[in-house]
C-alpha cells in the first residue's frame, strides 16, 4: 500500500466509475475468507452486478458509498450506509459491506472508514446505526474499539465463503 489513506463519499457518477475497482476489493475479501454475502468461487460478473446495483442505489439516494483510497488513488476499502428503511425508522441506517483489501489491512483503513461513516450518518440525520459481522473475527474487534455495542449473537446465521457455518454478532451505535 502506498502513502496516506483518504476517505470520501462517492456521488452517483463516481460510484458508477468505481465499479471495477470496488469489484477488485470485494473479490479479494471473499477469496480471503470474508463472509460478506458471497460464496466461493465468486464470479467477477456477479461481483460487478452487485456493485452496479450499489451505484444505482447511490443515484436514488438509498445508500451512501464511502471509499478509502491509498496515496496512489487505488481503492483500499469501502463501506456503505443503507438508508432506504421503513417509514417508522427515519432515524436509523444499516451499515453494510465494510471491506478492506488484504493489501491494506492493519493500517487503520477500517477505523478511518468507520469515523467517516459516523459523520455521513449524522449529515443524513441518522442517529441509530446497526450492523452484523462474523463472531470472533477481526471486524468484530474493530467495531467494539469504535464504540459499537454488541446486541447479541445468532449461531449458524450465515455461511463462510467455503460453505461452513458461522455465528453472527449484531451491533448498534447511537450517534
């Protein structure tokens, strides 16, 4: 990884232009064992389709998409704030697809993404955030360090990319 990390929110055109680079991050994370909704082998076309859908949701104002870029301008990580929720939850948002490329791990990228995400959530008037993550994984420790509260664990909630079960921890944060 080169240089400093910059975190920014992408607009709809930028999100559409970043689909290839975001696909690279997603494929890397899944191949590295991250349980983020995809199974191995992850076809590039499937990952591209996912990111095109995200870009469309950004254009509709349903999601905020943040990226962390290294000094060379490469996307090193990403996270999303899902804001298209029921009418009785205008104060809440879901955090999704917190991904950090393996080449950028342990360099503070996740922490920077979470801090920026909090700021975007506040700008959007969201005061309660929720997320889920693999129990016992590195991300769980990151969320706890960032002030998230663990609400509970559901055993066998999801599958790892290789098809084995994993427990999932649910977290919330009040801003």
